[in-house]
């Protein structure tokens, strides 16, 4: 699979199933402000609450092929293989993206473990082998890179200024290679970034005075 980032805001997403597996995926879709339709005779309480809050539409009935109309992303998460197979075939027929919980090989889009550190969004995929490993990686990244949240807004401002001061992408790339290389990055992660910041500020000041 190719790893891509998709905006699902207002995109039609069909979830067939109403258990805990469906709930975990639904909560990700809610974060993305997707247009969610859940089809299941029964759902866990949290899904019912989301329905009452207007965050999704719950069709309290068994799945039928008519439920697939207009859907672009489909999550298959019932505990009945025969129902899952029927949904799969209908989804394939309309060319929808499919995430099937019980047979990973039938999925052509998957949920990674993700985290946000300031303006930095990081997603991790373990090729559907181990959700546990994904969670551990996410926790490690959150501990290791939280300090970057303090740096990203300032780096954005520096980049904007350098786009005005240095006319070519090659010049700007060389600047960052010089002042924010691997050793400087390690210094930042170790909480010793004051000298890195000082060097960048002085370098930009020098370029500004010479321009």
C-alpha cells in the first residue's frame, strides 16, 4: 500500500456494524468530520450517543444493498462473515474504498496509529501486523518529540522570512543543511537547542543586513 493522507471532511462513510471495533473506527471518522452512516440493528451505547448528538446517522436495521448507494468509504465491522462478505461485494461493485475488520487482506485502506505534536501530524503503519506495536511506537514518539511542538511555529516564521531573503530553493536548502542538520536536530531533542536557535537567528540577521 501507498501511505497517503486523506481529508474525509463531509465525505460519505458507511459503517456496517455497531460493536467496539466499529466504534474505534467511527471515533476516527468523527475527528475528521466525515458524513457517517452506521447500519446495524444494535449498537454499543457510545454509538447511540453520537447519533443523538448528530455526529452520525444510525440506521437501526440489518444491512441491505441499498445502504451502499452514494458511499465512498466503507467500514465492514460486523461479527457475521456472511454479512461482511455481502457488504464487501457491494462496496467493490461501486468502487468504494474498503476497510474490513475481520479479513485484513480485503481492505484497500487502513487506519494507522496517529499522533499530533503541535503542528506535526505523524501516522504509523505496521502493515496490519500488530496494532500493539503501533500504539507503542506512538507513545514513544510522543515522549521523544514533544519538544518539537515548541519549535515548529518559529521554524515556520524563519522559513517565511528566508523565502524573502534567499531567492532560490537551492540557497534555502543549503541554509537549512548548514544550520539545522542532524547534529542540531539531536541537540533540540535533548533539550539543548538554545545554541541552535542563536546560530539560526544570527545567520538570518547577517543575510538580512547583506541584502
